[in-house]
């Protein structure tokens, strides 16, 4: 990997970690798109896993007092079920399908009947979304809009959303590193220097975002978060569809 590419990736990681540090979302979605454009899918997944593990871990540490542990436990339970199933299948999708899956899922959540609306405080929904999100993480690299929509659907305040989702994502991305680093046939590795720079970049972006989150209201947080989810998900649907058409 050239120095110019490494510098570009570090800048992208600072920026996307800053965005995720404010909203607890979107940064990972943007970053995986950049990595998929520059690297083969297994390598992109591995580097993305390192950056997101660092970003979410640091964010969870900064806001640990606001973590709601019951939703975390239910979510991880679902993740373990999905990890077991996908470890037996070991399927890796193409980029077009990965992008379409990323984009379609939040719209599916919004179209769900009122009685099935997302509630992160429901243990049953926590397990279900854990299965669905872990599946998306292993297929596309991120659970992005789906887990974002899940946590926005309840009554948690902005700090609880950011902190609890970060704790959930730590497990998800750790599992992704194990999956793409040793379970699938196309197992990949990450350059140690690039990994260290990625971790430092994510920590910088997360620290810069903390003060911005403190100044926002819950209403502003939810309005911006929903708009960001819609914009990014729509982009991935269009991009994935174009890749399928031109393939």
C-alpha cells in the first residue's frame, strides 16, 4: 500500500470516526465504501474491522456510564447465533449484493407494521436484531442503517444510544475480525503499521466529536440521524444496482 493511499485512509478514518462519534452511526458505512473501492473485499473487511473495533471501543469507554447493559446482552446473544450459522456456511458476497443489502435494510425497518416497530429495550427484538445485524456485518462489513434504525426506535436518549450501540458494535466487529481473519477460505491480513495508524486516527476523530455530541439536543440528534441514514442507504441502493447492471 502506497504512502498516499495510507494518508488518504487515515484522513478518511479521522473524518468517519468524528461523524460516528457524534451520531454513533454513518461513519462506518462511509468508510466501508472507501475501503471496498481501494481494496479486495476480505482485506477491506479486515481493516474496517480494526478501525471500527477501535472507534466503537473508544466511544464505549468515553460514554460507559450511559451504556444500557440489558440490550447489549440480548444483542450479543443474537450475534452469537448468527456467527455460528455463518461460520458453517462461510459465504462471501460480491460487492454489488453487499451494497444492496446495506441500503435496503433501513427502509425495511421503516416499513414494518406499528406493532413491530423497533424497540432496543425489548429482549426478543434485541436477539432478532443481533442475528440480523451480525449477518449483515459478516456479509457486508457493517450493520449500519439496520442497527441505527433499531436504536433510534426506542426511548433512549442520545448518549444512551451512542454508548449502548458502541458496546454492541465492539462485539460485532471483533467477531468480523475472527471471521475474515481465519474462518473463511479467503482469509485476509492487515499490515500492522496500517492497523496502528487506523486505531490512532479513530481515537482522534472520536475525541473531537465528544464535545459536539454534548451540545446537541435529543431532538436535533434524532432529526440529523434519520436524515443521514436515509441519504447513505439510498446511495448504497443506487450504487449496488448500478454495479449489478454494468456487471
